[in-house]
C-alpha cells in the first residue's frame, strides 16, 4: 500500500486509532474518531503547522501523530487500577505500562524522522500539550 500524500483530520484520526493504537484503542474505548480530535491537533502543531492541509512532511506528521495517539491513550489509561476481590484480579496497570513504552518509542522515532524536537524546524521543545478526552481527566 502506498503512503498517503495528504491527510484530513478524520483520516489522521483513523490512522492513529487503527494503525498506531490498534487493540489498545479498543481496550480503552477510543472507538470514535472524535475522541482523537485534540490528539490530531497536537500532531499538526508538532509539525509546526496550524492546519493539517499545510502538513506536507507526511512521515513527520505520522510520527508526531503516533506520539499524540499514545499520549491520548495514556490520559485515558491513567485512571485504570489494579483490583482484586473474591479470588479474581484485574491488572489494568499493564496497559498503562505498555502505553508508556510505546510512547517512549514513538517520541524517539518522531525526533529522528522530523529532524528534531517538536516543530518542523526542530527548534521548539516541550510537550505536545494538553489532550482532553471526554469523561476523563485532562493530561
């Protein structure tokens, strides 16, 4: 399959959900594209743009989209916990641990692919910002 030459907000959100997060999105209930709207915005901003149509460096956009997707997943999973009762146990913390590892890898890849930290010129540094997820805390 050929690499896309452009993305819309919805197609980038679909990439984030279906290709980046995959089963983690289902586990966390990140099923609607609208749940990744702010993560899409963060990826666009990380590329140094304010409109997705202006993002012409597709590999960098995809790399920062992976970072933003894992950050969104981290925000949702932050409320998960380990629980045990009546001989049964739930270890949802392992999902959070997985997300942390994937986020670390995604950040390293994004810096390599885009030629530097956040921003198309590689000059900006810092976090991708706040990611708001409905019914969850803001991270």
